[in-house]
C-alpha cells in the first residue's frame, strides 16, 4: 500500500504553479516584444516606455525561471516525511559532539584507530563523509559551472593529467598483412593544483545546545553560499594564483589561428555588439566552431544580461530562438542547445568574450581534494562560536578544443 504524503502533493502543486507563472511571463514578454517590433516598423523609432516594459518583463522571466529551478531542486531531495531519524554512526556522533561542546576526545580516538594522519587539532578536524556529502550537494545546487563541468576527487594536493598531442600514427591492415611500426604519440601533462577555500560561519551556544538542530545541515546551509560564490567566480575568471584558473583567464585567440593550449573565438564583426542584419547568424557560427564531437553535448554559458538580449532574437519564420524549458529543472534552450547562466561571465562590451559554447564536461575539469576540515573557535567572537571551514579545490581547462567564445569585436 502506498501512502501519499501531504508534502509531496504540495511540492508538485508548487512546481506546477511556478511553471504556469513562468510560461505566462514568457508569453507576456513575447507579446510586448512583438508590439515593440511592430512599432519600430511603423514609426522607425524605438518606444522608450515600451522598451522599459520589456526589460521589466524580461527580468521577471529570469526570476521566475530561477524560482522554478529552486522548487524543482528542492523536490528532488529526499524527504523524511516524519520517519524516525537514523542513529548517527560513531564518526558522525564524535564530530557532532566536537561541534556542540568542543570535545574532540572521541574524534582523536577514532583517528588513532584508523591511523588517520590527515587531521590536526591546530588545523581542525575532517568532517565525516556524511557531512561532506551534504555540503558538496548543497554547493553543486547553486554553482552553475559545477553542474556542467567534470569533477574529479583526489587525495593529494594536485592532480596531474596526461594528455596526448595527437601525433600518434594509425592505419588499416588486412588480417594477415604486415604491420608497419607506428609513431609513438608524445605525451604532456596538465597540472591541476588545489587551493584552499574557506568560510567562517558563527553559531550561538543556544543553537548548538538544541539537540533538534541538525548540525550537519546547519553547517552546509551556512557555508554553501560562500563556497559556491567564490568557486563560481574562480571557475570563470580565476587567475590560478591561490585559486582555480578560470576558462576566461587562458589565452583566447581567433579560432582559425589558435595554437595548442589556447582557446578559440569567433568574432561578431561589430565592436561591442551584434551585427544589425541577421544577428543570430553569429550564434550559428559559434555553434559550428567546435568539432561535431563537442557539439553533441554543447551548451551556451552567459550571464542574465546577455541572455536578456538573446531572448529578443527571432528566426526567419518569426519564432523566438530562446525557448523555455518544458519540464521543471530542465535548462532553457537557445537554437536547440541548453543554456547555463553564470553571473561571472562578462556583459557585452568592446572585445568582450561574453558568450561561451561547447562541451564543458570535456573542456573544464574541477578537482576536489577529499575532506572538509572544521576548526571550532569559541574565543574570537564571544559569545558566538566560529567554525573555520575549509576545503581544497582546483580547476582548469583540460581540452582546449571543447570550448569556444563569441568575441564582440570587428575581428
């Protein structure tokens, strides 16, 4: 016998309601933009009031899309539905005692049993796997690049990836034919060092004394935003010094002449803007810049300001190129490809690389060193207790042919 929970029913109703509002907002946007285009054809000049109305509706579409995604993500998380909580295992119970009252005796005993030398009272203690998993899941929910890139967990401070230069030879041969010796490929390596990322949430002793409060979830809720914001900025613009190297920090050259270790771009032909005639053609040029193997899982990455401009583009049949997602939690699409919003991407300006396209799972690698370290500090901010929480993260481009950019310049 199945039992339908009230929470599940309400969650489904919330998603459906948010989707209706989102699709309704998009219809309003299309109607207003069509009205603006008709006005332009008749008066040969833009209506400022109508343009402001379109911008407001455009912002509402973006906010409603984000609301749908948040509700969909929340609905995908497991629900307790009033079931009895499972008893914490030994390591989790020891960590929670350290968090609540500062007693690390049980943690030290467990470390001695497991011969774990990765923890240090002066640098904090490693959170148990359950706590680390909660934090990782929470950060991924709100980090756009984490959702689309490859992620590798390591136990050291650096990951070295061997890369073939593609100069190995191959050929066809019959079943009994002689095999000529082939050229051995030359192998290079790309290093992905991990850097320390930290957050320092504060808690009152009253909150820590409350046995009902889930300390693991509280810590995840407190650090997720700080971790996600810093990570997202670094994965896009990081300079590689004490932080991951973002894909915009590599040398970006004109695609037809780019060298190994450089990313390629396609120019719009206009400084700081799209061409006046058939502006969407440059988006097609960008889509076909990567090889077919990378287009299969390609996606656009851009910020909401740029997306707001692209929502106004139409094809020759009058259909909007940007289409909303038909199911909650799915990305919207532009010219049939998924769109990821990353607020750290630049606005459109002269020579800006404001739109990226490609297979980011093959193109960008995020490296996580296993372990989240927590140091309890009850002294620095009395009467509050600080929790200095750190993790080590690295990142960089692993395949320079997988990602292309649209450069808003003459050439």
